[in-house]
């Protein structure tokens, strides 16, 4: 009798991806673990640009024979011909289970991952990169700092964290030296932020990652001080960190229906309520299942699936998390 090899169940978010092995793990802080993955045969992994993320599948046993979901995590390396991928994960006690699964990973475990995707790359035309991170938001900007140190591009960073809880703090210090400013309270951060936002030379791009309220306040301050939208970049981790958004309307061109999408309700939920069956899986903007074609209007892309180029084209959107910058969108539905 011939034995049949069990086929792993692959989450749609990691289709086209590959299997990796955990080769090391260590605690950055009491609640943040760094995990390093390598190819099981130790071959070089696909390169990635700074600010890229990896979708990691997790299951009950976090192994290839079960699947519960998939989460996106920022890659903290520089991404050039990497022999390994490293992510750092904050344990979210009341989360959906993804961070707990990552924290339970041990050396030798195997996981399925997507190819790295970028939605937060450094702007090629920037003359200086101003990096701003709070807490676990350090992970995507760390790869920017590493890239700047390796390639000699101009970068500085403001890193806000509670004393004793700064993941990767020593590493960033080594990479950026005096270009790193660490803040441990709101007042000192606001002072430094205002000073930096008002003294940057022309051509500086700003990159921010952290809790939503933190990012909103940084971006709001920059806008108030006259920073154009094209110089502002932010990275969100998942729909769980997204705000309720503004209400908007959608015209469904083929069905001839107009629907109102209230604040706090996703476009996907609105379409489902109207009897539309939209394929979906993660409902967190990472798997790409719920993509919809856009005919008119500008989506507010809040997903982690589309690349920056695809987002700029505005011809598709992930209806589980993305909304509209215009009062109305027209969809090919
Ligand atoms: S359901 Fe996964 S991206 Fe929308």
C-alpha cells in the first residue's frame, strides 16, 4: 500500500507562499517576542523592501496540519537577499489568538507564510526620512533604519516607549546613533515632535507607526503645520486597530443599487446586509478574498493586502476594511 502524504491546509492569505522553520526566538520585552524563520533547506529567501510585512498562518497547534487564521507582521530586517526573516510580536491577551500562537512557537516549528508585501516602503525621492514609532510600531520603521544605515540614506527617528519596555531600542541606537531620540512621556514627545516637524529640510518624508490615536495625532499635527499628504506615510497592523471611519455611499453599477455605509460598519457588512454574497475570509484586510473592482471614486485603502502601486491605481479595494475618501464610490457589482 502506498502512503499518501498529508497536504497542509493553506489559508488564502498565504496562498502562493511557502513553508518556513523557526530557527530562533527571544523575548525583547516581557510581552514582545522576536521570532526568526529560515527556509528548511536554508536557501536564500525572497528579498523585500523596508516596511514590508509577512502574513503568517496560525492554527491550533501553529503547524501545517491545522489552520485558524493568518496575521500580518512587519519584517524587521533590511530585506536584501535575506537568509532569514524576523518578526517581533506583541502578545495581545484578548486578541483573536494570532499573537498567542506566535508566542507559543518554538525552535523547529514550521509555519506557512506569504511572500513579503510592501505598503510602507521608503520614498525613493526623499532627501531625508523622519521615522516616528510608538511601542510595537517600532517593527516596520526598524527595517527603514536598518536600510538607511546600510545604504547611507539620511534618516532620523523619534521612538516613544515606556521605560524598560523598548523593543529593539539598543539595535536602533546602534543603527542611528545621535539621529535617534527616545521619549518616555507624552509631553517630551510632543515637544520633540513639534520641533522636528517645523525644522525639517525640504524633501523630508515622514513615516509613522504605532497605536491609531498616536498615528492620528502625529499626522494631524504634520498636516496642521502644512506638510503635504504626499510626504506622509503610516502603517497600520490590522483592522482591529482601525477607527470607525467616515460614512459614505456606494453605487453598485451592475445591480443599480445605492447603499449608505455608516461610520463603524464596514462596506462588506453593508453589502452582506443588502443580500450580496462577497467571498471573504479574514475580514481584517490581509487575505485578499474580498477584493472588489472600483469604477469611480477614491477608496481609502486600509488593508495590508494590496501593494502601494495597486493602492495608487484605485481600481480595486478590500471591502472588509477599506472605505472611501470621496462621498460616493461606484463599484462594478
Ligand atoms: S476578507 Fe480578507 S482582505 Fe477582506
